[in-house]
């Protein structure tokens, strides 16, 4: 069984919520990434979402945009991201790693090459923000054959009918975008999110994680009431930017520290 | 793919297909939040396209607000000076707001009006599309926000002020390379946030489906007029068409109505910047490879890691790393030849046309003018070339003066 499915199933059985944490590979400096991944796991992250830097991160708010820019200053590429995952696997064979990024770097590498290399490096799934499933038949197949999960987004604007179609092509978990906006936006409506999750439950048995706009224990807890997990990204990336001048150990430690209250809040559920 | 059989078997009017693809190009590469807005837009456009009332409204605005039809002008002195084929200019520079861009903004603003959305947004490079959008927004009483790269805001101060006079808010974009591509990223971010009340008026034949199609359809007025005018003035079809290609809306507007006229050769002219051999240019169809950016698959300027690279051109309107997906398809089919003209050649053509014909062309259009000079010599006397003079050069006076070392 894929690590993602295994992880979410285990959490569910013990009535716990998944904490998914997002950072950008190479941000703010390449040597910080691996250390931060391990530190996040230590502080209670269940799944690591590793951002693949892209020159045009269309769906990101200012915090994560800057993260991509900082990472690109160090020429961190998709290939390099796979190497970081490989290094992570040397000491952590359990925590699922999802790559999150944009279509073009994957397309440039080629779907087949990507699937092979990603599997080999220890990646568990791919979420491509600007790739709706209907544009991705080839990539979906390649990932499936390599036993990697195809993680897709659902949004408040996604119709029930369309959700059905997306769900049929998704695996691992569904990523529900909590609001109309970019990552890190500040107008989360918890009631709306929870109502939609309830409706989605009737359409799928896949776990549902909620992201965009979750920045602290309180917002995590309110969304975690219905969802199987929450995704935290912008607050971490923003912190890493602030710590850019610090040694990698300090960056890792202080960034990971931010998730402790979120973990605690989720565990109260 | 570029053999003669494939050329003949393509029905150009059937593309894009229902999912928005031109062969492998085009499509819809956007975040999930925007899919329903694009579905709604597609549905509304398909309905209104065949609605005589909508068409009447569009035609009326083109006639009385823009001043169409734009003339096809025989550039006699210039043709004689070049000493080859006869060169005709399709005078889009005479449109209200000074470029072809307004044909499209009027069409999309009418769609916005029908959609009931009260807020329009746009991206702009040189500022022409921003000005055209601000203009139509003023006329229709809509709230208008224009995203413009901070670099371009500096380069195009006059257009920025024009937009402000027209009541639009110009938002400088400081992310990435601070140019047109980043302005488009930021406009997409605005749209995803305000999708309920906002209509995004994209300025070129790029972006996610249905934009490449609807922008093309609105710009096809250029080619339809040029085709009729050719018959009136020279009694037959021209031998060749020439247009500059950034995103490619003026080019597709001229070319599309002629695509099935096999005898008409077509040349899309990309920005060669410092020269293709230097790597500092904006010529994805000449030097790029297919990839995905801004909602569609198309030829792009990118590095080995799939990162989009910075482009270079003296003309802000051509300074873009992608190109409309239909052009990528037409390139692969071999129906249109894509060539490049560098900054120096474009500047020479700018001066040349200004002195010989009394017409100051936009620096974008100057690329087409420069290539037409080469082509006219090659084709020789007795042949006829139609060049899209897509915009006027008033906005570029500062840029050219600066190159001349003059402060205006």
C-alpha cells in the first residue's frame, strides 16, 4: 500500500487528523530543506508536501511566490527536488511525501521519466496545481503504473457533477481548496467548507484534506472537525523567508516550531 | 506533420475542438477554482456568438466607436523604395486607441456586460491592451483594474497615465521578471479571488480555453476586411500576409480568414531582440519548445528544467515568452512560416516607414514592416503583400528617442 493511504488510514483508525505541511524545496537556501522536512515530522507533521519551485507560480499568494523566487535563486529544479526526497528517505521511510508544483517542469522532464524517477526517489504522490485531470490522461496513467497517487484539487466553485468526475480520477486524498483565492488568503469561511465536505462525503470515501487559508491552531481545528486533514503552507514559507539569514538548523527548528500549536489543536478534536 | 496532405485535410474553422485544443496545443491548464468560470464563459460565448443582437451590438461599436473598417493602404513610395512587390498596409493604427487591441476588448466587454459582472481586469505589457480595456470600461461604466509589470510601468509612463485618466487603476506587479508574463500571473490571481464579480479581459490569443478562440474570433474582423479590400483594390488575393507575433492576436486576426486560401503565404514575425543567436530574444516559435504556461500548451521560452526564461525585445508588446496556441499548431502544420526580426532591423524599419510614408508604426508592427521589406525584394515586382500595421508608434517615441540619446 502507498504510504499516503497507509498513513491516512492509520490516523483515521486512531481518530486523529492529518497535518500536512508545505514548504518549497530550496527555500530559502537548499541546505535548509531536508532539515526542515525532518524537523516538521518530529513536531507532528504527518505528510510532507514539497513544493517544486516554478518561475510562474500562478496560484500562489505573495508568501509562497517569494518562496519560489528564493528557491529559484539557488537553481533548485525538479531533478534536485527528487534528490532531496531520496536523501529524506535515507532516514525516514514512513512519512509520505507529495510533490506539489506546476505542469511545465514535469512536462519538460516527461511524464514517464518523472514517474520512474519519482518512484525511485521515494515520492508518494503528485499534485499539479495548474493541471485539471482532463488535461492529464497520460500523466495519470504513468503515475498509476508507478504506484504514485494522483492528488487533485476541488474548489468551492467545483460543481457536484464535476466533483464526481475529478474524484473518479483521483487517488490518495482529495485536496479541497477552502476558498476562492490564492494560497495564504485570509477569508476562510469555515461553515461553507464544512458544508461542502459533508456533501463530498456522499460522493467519495477518499480522505479529504483542506488547504489555503489555514494559518493557526484555531483555523486548523475548525476545519479539522469535518476534514480528515489540514494543509498548512504560507505561514511556514513566510517564516522561512524571515529566517533566510540564519543557519539551516535554526531555520528548520524555528519553522517546525510553528506547527506545534496546530498539532496540539488538531489533537484536541 | 507538415506534409502537404495534412495541410489540405485540415478544416481550420473546426479548431479549437470542444475541449479547446488545436492538436496538442491550447487546452485549459488552470487551477480548479477557475474551471467553472471558464465553462460559464464558453457556454455564454457559444450562445451569444450566434445571437444576431450581440453581433449587431459588436458591429455597431466597431463602426462608430472604433472607426472600422480600417483602410487597406497602398504604400506606394515605400514599395518603390524597397523595389520589389507592392506592399499594402492594413491600417489598424487608425483605430480608436491606436491599435488592433480594441477589437477584442470591445467584444469581451460586451461579454462582460451580458454576464452581469461589473468589474473587469486586464494584464498589459506595452499598455495598449490596458488602454483599450480602460477605454471600453469607461464607456460601459465598469470598474477596471489593469495589472502591469513594474518594469513596463516605468517604460510606458504615458500609457499608464492614459489608463488613470480613463478611470482605471493600474497595479504595478513586482514579482518575477516584472513584465507582461508576471502581470498575467497576477491578473489570474485576482480572477481566482474575485471570480464571482469579475470578468478577465485577456489581451491576446493565449490563456485557457475559450480565450484563444474568442479573441481570435473578435480579431478576425481584420482579415475579413483585408480579404474584401484586396479584391477591391488589386482584384485578387494577395500573395503574402505579414504580421508581428507576440501573443499573436493581430496576426491570427489577419491570417485566419485566409487560412483556406492555399495560394496565400503567411509570415508571422517574432521579436529577435539582440539576435536569435544571442539567446536574448522573444521568439518561442523560432527557438522554443512546447510547454505549459498561462493556461495553455504552446511553444515557450524555457530552460532545461522547465522554468520560463526572461525575454528581450525593444518592443514591450512582443516581450513575452509564450505565444497563442493556434500559432504553435499552424507552425507544426506548416501553414504559416514564423520568422524573426531583431531590434536593430525593427528600429530601421520604424524610421524608414516614418520618413517615406508619413506613418509612425508601433515598434511591434515595425517587426512586420522590416520583414515585409525583405519579402518584397524576394517576391519581386508584380506580387502583392499585405502587412498588418497593428498599431501606431506614438507610444514608442520615448523609447526611440532614448535610443537616439535624446530626452523628450
